[in-house]
């Protein structure tokens, strides 16, 4: 059976496998954690690149690109890791973040599952998920972007995508070349540090990368009561943590098997394996064609306080 393997900077304790054969797809998805060890990460990539059973490789815990509008900037360390793979598609999830996640936000909003117009919305990092941020703005959310806070530790909110694009085009060329990746993104099993509580409390909707959201959210029971979270890559423990804090609705942009939602890098690598095409040639129609038979073409919505689960039909 063909395999898609995501190598992650996270702990091996979070490893998992998912067999898609029961869904009519002869593909196995795997996560392989190496801890915060770049040498082990590089060695795993080289081994997988030589393995004839591996159809595509995911870069887990690494963002290869950041975006500011139409401009894309490659982060130095993830770029180096990606270029170690010479024979297989290697995916960091950027394609899904740019074209799939905004589609999920739009569908959820248009189906009434995600109310955005005028609602206070905290997007933890827009340059990581520009497509999602743009879809939130398109639906007239009262949007605060937390890029300076969550990625750089500068306690200043950014209001509006135009402002963030100006900041991004100014600082990303140097930041992506010179700043160590682990300074910008919660890598491995980094310790949770509640911060920016004012903005968590301000927001009615909290959106973006789960690593950022989970690392800094308040710890107290009921501290996020009634809020909606739009994110990805949540485990059962993550869902329990949100339920403990009182989150009302959880929307994940990638599908779930056995209670765990996939990372965008995994789904992107699976799409590359299924289509046999280079990732940069794929379009939204290609994703929909392959996602629909698996039931992956609808947002996953959980009502955490009543245990109900819903999807767009």
C-alpha cells in the first residue's frame, strides 16, 4: 500500500496512522515525530525519499512559506529541509492554506454555521494563513490580526489586511532569512504560556493555527465561554481543552479520523499522491474532485458544549 508520511518536529508521543482503504482509497497516512531535532528530521526525510512505498512527504511543524497578499517568502530552515527531498512531492500545506481554507470559511459562513459580519475576530497569524484571513475579511468580520503578538512577541494588534500586507512586505524578506524558525513558530512540544488574554477575551471568533491558539490561550475553566474557534490539527486532548474552557463551536478546516483532524501538510501530500501531479499545478477543482468521495469537501463543525456534530450537507 502507498504511504503518505508527515515528519514532525513534535513529539513521537503524538504519532498516528490512518488507513483510507475502508474509504476506497489505497493509501495510508502517517505522522512521525522526531522532537525538536533537525538532524533527525533531515535523516527521516532522506530515508522516506528513498522508500519506494512512500508516495509523498509532509513537512509537519514547519511552515515553508509566509505570505503578504500576492507575495510569498520562503523561510530559510524549512526551505533547506524541503530541498533534501529529491524524488517525491514534499508538502508543507501552503496550497491548502491559500485555496482550500478560504473555501471552508466561505462555505461555513454561507451555510450559517459561522457568523462573521461585525463579529470580533482574532486571527492569530495572517501571514501563515493569508487565505483564511482574507476570507474572514471578505465576510466583514471585525478583524484583529495577531502576527506581531503571536509570531514576534510584540504586543501590538494589527487591524486590517492592508496594514498587515504593508508590514509583511517590509519585514518578511529579512525575517524569513535571518530569524530562526523556532523563534517564529511554536515548534515541537513547546511549553504553553498563556498570554494576550485581553485579545482572547475580546474575540467572539478565534481563528488560525492551533499551535498559536493552544500555546497562549488562557487556562481557566470557562475562560473562552461561548466562543467559536476555527483551526486545524486538533487531537482529542485539544478538543477536551477547548471544551474545558467553554468554547461553544469548533470548526476544523481539515477532515478527522479517529477524533483527530489532519494537518494541512498531510492532506496536501495525500492530494499529491492521489493525483500524481506537482502540488503547484493543483487547483480548487482538483481538491474538490478528490475530497468529495471521502467526505472531506465539507467543514467539520463540533458543538462542544452539547456534544452535537454537524457538517454542511
